[in-house]
C-alpha cells in the first residue's frame, strides 16, 4: 500500500514540477511524502513468522 502511495505521489510530483514551477514548497513536500512512503513500505513490510 505504501509503495502504491509513493508511486502516485512521485508521479504527481513530476507532473506538478513540470507544470507549476512557482509552487516549489508544495512540490518538494510531495517528494518528501513519497520518500517517506517508500521507507515506511520497507520498514513495515511483511515479515516471515
């Protein structure tokens, strides 16, 4: 789930970076959330019992 969220946020970040160069803070926050989602995916991944 976190991986899908990270991919979606990354795609939105790329699109917004190409369209709105003045919204720099929001664009970088999206990238930050995408990176955090990837990290959370790997930390809370399925563990063998």
